[in-house]
């Protein structure tokens, strides 16, 4: 009994000692944390109120670029990382302001999504803020930059590209006048005028589409879009040119392929890719369209059995009016704007487009778009269920 009592006493003493040590460690750590917190300078209430009233996004950081305070939306805008630090594009401006002790201004392009190179333009102004902070103000100037680029590009593109069809129509009209007494010649020239006017109309429409993409925010009217439905609509819209060349379009889609975007622009994107594949594929061949979900992205690939694209041309095919084969483009009525439009749509949706091709073996264009976020997907599903509940007929006589 004596030995047993001694063992119990030792165990009890050990527990008490352990509790005492743990309590001491907790008290010491808490004291250190409070001391560290008290040593950190804080923003005054007046400064907080001024920053809250500013129209620009305001970010206060320390010399190590850890964010102390940021306006609502700074993280979603890409100016602040998820772990509470300045974005890499902002760091050089803030660092220069800290070192020089003078305000520093710069315009930076901040990535808009996880893929591609598209982004938003911000005018940044950083300055030192006593006692040891850096204040960075960010103003979104994307729209003004877009408008200026659109104006400049539109003037250059129109002056260059519209000369050919307008000149052709003028010459054909003169030819019709000269051959007014020759019915066969008039019919021939009139047919050529219809072809040129159709090309002029197509070029004008695509110039307008491209200008819209550059001059506006594509996601202004964004909604939940099912890319499987978009693919099917695009295939239906390209049936006429496909049947004309006896080309079969084969598609494989997946479920839950939802993105956040503008359905009309995404449809234009997929339709342009399929039309391009049909145009450059030989008769009695096929065009393949595949879809898969990988790494939180939706990949849509369009493969043809056409003439292929050389490595040098692959670097330029997304430029405006660039044609791999100018003579073939004239015969097919191509404007050289289709792939440029596709690239702008994809990048404005935070995605990217890639191409694989070999001369004589065809081409494959792959579009990657960010998958709809789970939280947004759940919210959209809830809204659709509420809408469906509201639209339910009150009785069976309302059903059709």
C-alpha cells in the first residue's frame, strides 16, 4: 500500500508541475505578443477616416511590404495577395517611395486572372506615411487606356484594310458602265460586286466587334455560362459551311462546365474557332472539338486536318489582319480578324489561348477559361432555384 500511495503521489505531483509550467509558458507568450503589438505603430483615427473617404483604392503597408490596411476590393483587384502582402507589380513603386522619401507615380498593368496576360491598368502613387508606413493609392485607368488604343487602332486598321474592297467595288462599277450593252458581262461584274460588298460588310462587322471588345468591359453583363451549351450552339451555327464542304464536326463535352462571363462573346469565340477550322480543312474531312476540366479551368480544344501553320507564323496569327496565306484568305473571304477577336474574348475572361500546329498535319487551338468558383456556383444555383420556384404554374391548367 505504501509503494502504491507513493506512485499516486508522484503522478499527482507531476501533473501539478506540468500545469504550472504550461501556465507560465502561456503567460510569457501572451506578454510577449502584447509587448510586440504595443510596439507596432498604429494608424491614427484621423488617417483612417481620410483613407476611407478616398475614391481610389488605398493601401497602407510597412517597409517589408506587409499590408497594414487596404480598401475593400484591393485583393480582388489583384493589388494585394491572399496572404496580405503587396502584389509583386506594386512592390517596386512602394519600395522606391520608401527609399527616396518622395512620392512616386507609375502606371502598372495588374493581371486580371490566373491565366494569360490580360490585366487592368492602374495609376499608382506611393508616398511615405509617418511613422513607418507607405501609402499607395491606385486608380483604375483601364477604360481610358482602352479608348485611346481603340481610337488609334481603328483609324489605322480602317485606312489600310478598307481600301481593297472599296477600290474593287469602284472598278467593278466602272466595268458595269462600260459593258452596259453586254448582258453576260454585266451579270458577271454584278456577281463580283456582290462578293466584294459581302466581304466589305463582313470586315466592317468584325471591326466593330473588335472595337467593342477593346472599348468595353466584356464582363460588364457577366452571368453563369454553361460552356457545353455554348459549344452546341456554335456547332449549330456552323452547320451550313460544314455541310458545304461535307465536313463532320465531332464534339465531346462535359457536365458542370460553367464559367463566369458574357455568353454572346463566348459563343462568338467558339464559333470563330470552328469556322476557322472548317475554312482551312479539306473537303470530306472532320473537325474535332473536345472539352475537359483540369486545374480549376475548362479547356476547349478545336482540332482540324488543314494545311497547318509554321512555327514562325504561330507567333503572329493572333495579330489583327495577319494572314498565314494571303492568297487563300482572299479566296475564302477571310478578314484576318477572327483569331484576334478570339484572343481578346478569352483574355478579357481571364483565360488564355494556345495553338499547336504542324504544316500538313493540321492545327489545334486550345482555350483555357477559369472554372466557376464553388461559392459563386452555389449562389447561382440558389438563385436559379428561387427563380424556378417563382415561375412555377399555380395549377395544371397553366402548363403547356
